C-alpha cells in the first residue's frame, strides 16, 4: 500500500519596495542587530550586577546587625 503525502506549495512573490519602505527595512535590520548585540552584553553583565547587589545587601545586613548591640551598650 502506498503512502500519500500532500506537498504544500508556497508561492513566492517579489515586491519592489519604495525608498521609504527600504529605509524602514534598513532600520528594522539595524535595530534588530543592535538589540541582539546588546542582549548578549546584558547576559554577560547581569551576573556581575547581581553579585554586587548581593554584596551590598550582605554588607548592609551586617551593619544593621551591629546597631542593636550599640544601642544596648549605650543604655548600660
């Protein structure tokens, strides 16, 4: 028994873009490339940013932990 396969044909239509449309297309391509490059840089930078945020948080926690001890010493 033979298998039947349906092949879907797509029609390719070439359209000549107006100068304005070509300009839009150039901007789209340029912005897409820039966003992609910056996203790569952001992905590299985020771990470092998070490390500094965590270090600041830990530093502030230890500073806050010292405050009650100082107040207790002042009351005595």
